C-alpha cells in the first residue's frame, strides 16, 4: 500500500526495475502495436490525479519497457510518496499517460526498488536522465540504514508479505544469514557507466540441487527480482527440472512456460548461494492462471548469451528472507 500525493494505491513491488509509476485518469491503453484498446483492457483499478503540491519535471519523461513486452510512457512529476510510516518528499515518479499493460485488477502501478543506473527517464535528446528513485530518496531523507528486506508469502489471498525499510520482516527465519556480493557492472541497457555500479541485484549462482543431485553452473549470474514470478534459468536446467515433475511438465510454446497438472508433484530443487543451499518451497513452484497450472521454472536461454537474463523470482523469494543492502553492495538471505 503506497500513498502518492495523498491518493492510496496498491503497487507491485519490483526489485528488477527502478522506476515508480502510476497511471493517470486520462491514460490511453494500447496493444503491442500501440493501437488504442480502451482503459479496461489494461485492467488498472486505481488511477492518479496530480496533487496540488506536485510539480512537473520539465522536458523529462518515463519510457519504460519490460521483458514481458509491456511498456509505459508518460511525464515525470515530483510527488509526496508514503509507504507505511515512511514519507518521501519530492519523489520523482512516472505519471503514465500511455500503457501496454496486462494488469491484474489489483495493482495500480509499480514501486521500483532497483538503483539509479537502470532508471528509464529520458530527456529531450532521448538520452537517459538519471535521477534518484524512491528508495534512494528515502536514504537521503529519513531511512538511517541503507537497506530494505522482503518476505513474500505463499497464500493466494490476503497479505502478500512484508517490505521493511531499514529493518527485517517479523517472520520466522533461520538465525544465520548468507551474504552474497552484488555483482557490479560497467554498463547498463542505457550504455556504458563511468565506473562499476549496482545495475540490478545480480548474484552469482554456482550450482543447483535437483532431487539431491548437484548441477554445477558455469559463471551463472541471476537477478533477484520480486517483479517476476518464475525462476528463469538456463534452458538445459529448466528442461531437467520440468522433466522431473510427476507427471512431467509439457512445454507450451504459446506461453513460453511449462504446463503441469494442477495436482502434480514438484521435484526437490535448491539454489546454492555462497556455500548455502536454499530449498525451494514446492507450493510456490506452481503458477495458476486462467484455470491452468504452469511450472515456475522457465528457460531463459544459454549462459554466455548476451541477450539472456536469468532471474531468481518470487518462487525463490517465497522460500527466504531477502535483504537488499545498498550500503555494502551485498545481498543477505535466510531460509524460512
């Protein structure tokens, strides 16, 4: 629950992107070819009216595209944003006026919690107009510890979990945390960076365990992304895991996912990070959508492919407490 300019919204918490946005009351919903379709198609339930205290950021607009093919465009404004007991003054957000969006009827936009390097604001010259996203503004104004933590619940309804700024969620977890460095990059999708920076929450994953068998990975890097349901892994690993469902999963070319029987039994899979193997919760490995069930393990290409992005998504995050530590450029994980 986020308040923007005094208006309440439910926003999707996305650690895989940096920009926070809401859709304006007059926004145009379009299809993938940018043809208008009517607002109802985007299924965004709560729409934004600029508050009297907001100011427009001149000559800067949000132009965000997502791996799903969805995109949002609109001017950027400085608004007061409140999350729980934390209020951020003059936080730069997108006031989306055009969107190709497959909404869920619940979330009214996104709360982006990645770093400055992946912001997608652009100026008149269409070059990146870097700014401080919401969490960076929190650190500057009123959060004394430069980290946030998340625990995501498995329940299909009710509270989805906890997001805590500068602290840990009130859930049971292992006493010891495993610390993993965030891999810094010298470039982002926007181009070269002046120095190595945290582009996304990227960690090294040296191996997985599948039904107790260790499968070593060669230089596999994965983004910890709360905005993606599935774990997106190398194709050969995805095929191996999905073959071991009982009964086996079947690849659906239309969806790009593996169909499973809704009563299927998941294989035992663990993710190894800095010497600790975190077992995935089997209940979290099933995606139910439109009366169908899909495996939460998806293929994303081959390691070494420059266009491939591999993700530790919600299915992983439902099994751990995740701490995103920008102060030390580290991730910390504890089993739940």
